[in-house]
C-alpha cells in the first residue's frame, strides 16, 4: 500500500464509504444492488486518472479541428446524401441537413462544456459516469462501441463504391461487382440476396486503417490532416464546378407529397435522422482528450470549429447534388459521382470527386476506428471490460488490442452488409449518446456548480440542453422500427455482459489495493504540483484537506436510495 497517509484526497472515496465493499445492515439486497448501479465516479478521480495516462499528448487545437472535420465531412456528403434524398426528403434534404445541424450544434455546446470540465478519453461514456452513474455509463459506452464500429463499416462500404467509380471514370475499367459489393440488401422487412459474394475493397481498407492506428496517433493525425485538406478542396471544386449545371426543375416539388411514411414534413425529419450519421465527428474529438496538449482549451475549439466548417459545406453540397439529378435516382452509395455521370464534359470533375471521396472517407474511417478502441481502453481501465483492453503497445503507446479487435469486426461488417442498414444504426446510436450528454450538463450544473468550466452552454442549462434532448428523442422515435429493434438487441447483449463481468469487476464499487495506490499516487502528484505553484504554504494544522490542482477534494459520489 502507498504511504501517503496525510494525503486524504487520495483515498477518501475508498475509506469513507462502506458501499464499495459491504452492504448496510438495514439494507435489502435489491436496494444495495440498485445503489451499485447508480454509483458515480467523481470528476476529481477521473481527472486524476487522466493525469496518470501514458498516452502521448501531441494533438493541438488545429489537430483536433482536423480530426472533427475529418470525421464529419464524408459520411453525410459522400455516403448518405443520396439515400436520404431518395428515400425520405427529396430536394428538401437541404432542410434535413439544417435540422440535423441545429441538433448537432446543441449537442456541440453540451459536449464542449463537459469536455472542458472532464478532458479525458471516453467521450459521452466518461461524462455519463460522472453524472448518472455506472449502469447508464455502461449503456452509453456499449452504445458508442456499436456507433463507431458500424459507422466505420458504413464508410468502408461507400469507400469501396467510390473506388469502383474511380476505376471506371479514370481508366474505363469495370471491377467485378461480385467482389466489390454486399451480398445482401435490406428491403422493408427482410434481407434479400444480390448474387454478389463479398466486398473485398471495403475489407482491405479497414485492415489498412487498423495497421495505421496501431502504429500511433501522431502518425494517424498526419495521415488524417492530408486527407482532410484533399477532400475539403474537392468538395469546394465540386460545389463551384457543378453549380452552373444545376437544373432548377429538379427542385420541383421541393417537398414531395407525403406517401407511405416518406416525403412531406415527416420525410424531412427522417432525412435529418439519416444524415445525422455524419455529425459524430466532434464526439470522436473528445475521445482523443488524453492525447491533446491543452484539452480544456483545445477540445471546445476543435468541437465547435469543425461543426461550423462542415455544416456550411454540407448544405452547399446537398443543394448542388439534388439540383444535378432527380432525387428519386440518388439511392446509391456514391451519390456525388453518380450525380455527374450523365452530364457531358464532366469526366475530369468525376475523377476529382472520386479522388476526394476516397481520401475523405479514409479520414472518416480513421477517426471512427480511432475513437472506438479508446472507449474500450477507458472502460477497461474502469474494470467494466477485461484488463487486456486497457493495455498499451510497449513501443507505440496505443491501445492495440481493442484496435485490432475493432478492425477485424469492422472488416466483417463492411464485407457483407449494405450501406443503408449500417448508416441507420449509427444515426440512432449517435442520438442516444447526445441525449445523455445533454442530461449530463443539466445534472452537473446543479451538483457541481463550482467546478471550473472552460466553456459554458449559453443561456443556462434549461434552454439548449433541454431543446437538444427533445430533438434527439424525436429523431429516435421517428426512426425505422427495425433499426430501433436492432439497437435494443445490442443494448440487451450489453446488459448481459455487464451483469456477468462489468458489475463484478467495477473499480468504482470494488477497488483493489492496486487501484487505491493508483489514486494515491495521482492525487499526491497533483497536490505537489499545486503546492509548488503556490506563493505561500500554510501550516498543516490550518490548511484544509489536500486537494487536486483544480482545487477540489476528490470524493466518490454515491446516491442513497
């Protein structure tokens, strides 16, 4: 055991609360079980664990902004614009993007406030652990695992489609669809075979991205920055190069009459739900918190800046795409290139778009597949997943085990499933994460009003967070029932995993001696750093209990039922 006997902050949450290991004499087993489920992790302990992280801090605000842009620009423009227009909104997909942008902006405010308070890898999972307790944190962490995994697979499928288009446009070579397309498609109620075998390009690109991520985040960030620059330039070239070819008749009717649950006002909302897949970029930024040089300052900058840049490009691109070709023809995995196919003298523009999409979707995969292993890593450090997922590579200092597992699972999904199924599941999972983040902001404004915040949601906790929560709920409810069923099946599997493993190994409820020593060391290091920066140190008798560098005593937060 550690000998930091005077450093009360280090272990107060362990020794002062018998809930961690014992049940009260007058407490039923059921109430004890419920109290364990809502046990919260104190923000100070989360911060202390972040200070002991062995990940390299190499990412600046510029890098984080590029990470966000890298993830946002791609999924919405290059993948789902056509699907959402053809199936749901028609030309009014422009409005769908605006609705999705408003919802994403509200979530960006909430994410920015929480990220400035708790700049630790783990994203919505970490924030939920500090506000709503362990079980809800597990649910959202499990949801994020699905969100990033399925999202990366969605992008890989579309990447393959653009690669096929590039070979056709640039070299007049037609790749065999049996080895470049999904063997199944989804109709309204069932899977239907297509005669294809496997999507080999999608599998290969996933495995290549996995290798890059194992080598290290700095190298990954450099690859991402190059890809982002290329795709933003390509999007601008497309918008300005094709806007003169827009046919105004393709915008009529701007809002097609409602039919069979699509088009009309409801179709616009469903279209917003579909393209919302693209707005998980700033969520992925928060998962890189422990690799940021100055997370309290740089995370809000990266989140908000990336959202503003991408929303502007989204709306412009959507307006051009639906103006080039009738909306009902755009249900393809490569809508931008497809919109240009029947236009004369646009071969050069199609090739540029194909190259931009290939580079752009590569960066999206990079960020999504970088985010998921870090969720694994954080959950494993909390004891909710096996310790093997928290191990870092001895040379590259990356969470290589979950990265490899993510790559293998993603490759399987990308090789056999179509883009629309994968995209819808990602959107619903994203909305669920946003909902809990909004609730987290409201809770922390009341439970920790004194906590320093590098950024605050404007107009207080009851305007934007509440509005964002209501919009998120509405978009989830309006999702296809089959998508919601799949999400609940996945969450049900997660509950079983938590009951079998996570609940029994939780470091919050059942810490080992090693866990206590880690808290000792982290708190003592922060205390020494704070004391070294002080102009005067008061005597021990007159001084308050030792605190972290941010000035707040680390205590475990529990809820009495």
